[in-house]
């Protein structure tokens, strides 16, 4: 079936280091969304990318959508302890179906 | 702010029981969804609904059914609970019919089936 693969599954960094998670789809996506889930919490929407090659920034977070609209990445510069959590990508495939990646769990050593 | 409320945070049931998970949203959203979340598997879509009395199967509907009698309420039903249905269940809603915007999630129900 339709799949969205996300890597790595886990990432542990020192505070201040950068972090990147990658998302790849087996099919072309119309849009891609990113969510953050804090430990013990629920997923919260971060951003949606729509255009091929699109790059958006939110403070220290940079989101990219690939030219072929089959991959995306989230990069965090100079991580802080508040960045701890699991980051999910979710691709919209076909008619209004959101398919989530497995998530990348980020832990940070202060 | 949109509020999506799930009736229970934790639930413990026995194998074979009929289980109801309730979800209510307060922002007149058209679309509602039920996901289950398992470690290493991300969020998997069970069922969704674009309108009252309307339902569509997601990726893993087996063993589940849903009900949407009112716009604000979307219920997930486990007809005969099994141990492999132990999971975190997340309800979500979004605004526009025919177009998928960002999802607003409830706090989740951690269901344990013994």
C-alpha cells in the first residue's frame, strides 16, 4: 500500500547540536505536513508544504519539500531541550488521505 | 482554539468486551478521524468521516466500526476487543470538506485489553 517512510527512528543529540529527520514516499504527494508530539502529549501541527522545492522556516526549524514531491525534511538548528519529542511527517496522497510516517523520536542531552 | 475531547485518557477492558471510544469537537469541523498509534508504526488511520452519518474505511479498519450521528461527535467501536487492539487511540478533526487541512488531535485514549 501507500507508504511514507521516515528516518531515523530515534536520534539523540547534545543540546546545541543540529538535528534532521527525513521523510520519503513511494508515490507523489500533493502536500506534506509536519507534526510534533511532546512526551505524553498529542501530535500538534507545525506546517504544511505544498509546492515542489518549497522551503519554509519557523525560527530554528527549516522544512523542505523535494522537487519531485516524494520527499521532505525537517532540520532543527542548535537544538534546545524544548525540542524534545517525536516529529511526524504526513503526506497527502490522492483524495484527502493523510498517511503518517513512523516518526523520529528526538532526545536531547542538556 | 479548537478543542477535541476524548472521553477517557486510560481504559482497561477484557478480551471480548464491546468498547466505545468517544470523541467530541467544538469547532463545527466537517472531517473527523480515528487513528491508532503504536511504537515504531506511527499513526495509522482506522476510519474517517466527512459528514454526519458518513464513514470511510482507513488503512486498518478490521475489528473496528464507527458512528457519526451528530457533526461534533465521532465514536469508535471495538465490537469484541482483542489483545492486539491494545494501543493509543487518537481522534482528530479538520475543517474543510473535500480538502485536507491541518488536523487537530485529542489527548488520546490509552486502551489496554487484557
